[in-house]
C-alpha cells in the first residue's frame, strides 16, 4: 500500500519528499523532463492535481506521467472530474479548516461510489488552508476562510480534531504562490499534541526552508511552483529533506 510506503520512507529517511504536478498548466513539453528528474532525484512520490481542468487533455497528461514515473503517482484532488483509474492512490481529503459543507463532506460522498468501483487506495487526509498574505487559488475555489497563521490555538484544535476523527495525514496548505510558507513554530506546536504525520506545502522556495520544516516535525514536504520554475532544484530539496543517511 502507498500509505505504508510513505510511513516507511519517513521512518528510514526522516521525511518524505513529494513534487506536485498541475496538469492544467498544459505542460506536455515539460512533463517528460519533470518526471525524469523526479525519478533521478530521489523524490518519493508525485502528487498530481489542480483546481481546474482547462482543456480536454488532462487524462492524456496523467497517462504520460504514469507511463514514465518509477515512483508512486498520488491523486491530489481538485474536483471529482479529475478522478480516474491511473493513480496508485489518492488523498481522500476533507477541508476541515473551512465551513463549506461541500468540501467538508459533499464532494467526498459524490466521489465515494466511483472510488469504490475503481478500487483506488485512499489516504484519509485532513486539509487545513492558511492565510499567508495573499488570496490563493485553493482558498477561492473551496469557498473557505483560511486560518490565520498566528492563531496557533485554532490550528491545534483543528489538528486534534483530525487526529480524533482518524485521519491518517494532516495537510497544512499555504497555497500555490504563497508569500510565505507554514511557520516552523506552527509545525512544532502541532507536533506537541498530535502524532499524525504532517504534510506541509505552499511557499517553500528553498531547500533550507524545507529542511527547517522537517527538523520542526513535518513528515512530508511538497513543492510545486518552485520546481516548475527550476527542475534542477529537485535533488537539492531531496537532499535537504532526507536528513537521515
């Protein structure tokens, strides 16, 4: 199972490194190089997904990624229309930081019978969206009010709720193009009370920031925009995140 592989990587290497590919970017000419670099840079898995589907070639791009990847491909859902049987697993996410019922449970109920029919592995994931100084795509599309970064009490309470509800991952999302990443202090405070692996993404632009988040307690680091801009950075991020020899 993919989830067990994630836990194994965290145990052996200190943390897992994931790169995010958004097929909506119409990036066919870059996908081959992107996936090749991920294979060669000790990336642990690839998250695939985005907030929109801007043309009809989405599934073609998924097929290309799947064909080339030597590492697991995990669906990072933006909406139900992106779901297909080519992924190795999917994050079965609930936006618990918001109060929009559609993304708290509605979309999940609609998707569940299809997921059951496909037989894809699901990884129950609590998704928390943060206010980092700019209105991100995920905030707009989900219709959610993000959690202020400085409200540690609210974040800890949501994280505890995720733990008690049985989620297997807690995803702290600053958003694509965020001005700043999730803070080390916030990660440390969550880890004091929650033993669920923390996924941290958004605004992580240097290996040093990624390493500091791991040392603060993050179990999985996700990079997207920075790698799309410069794929050669993948190995640097991988080396920083995999701190266990």
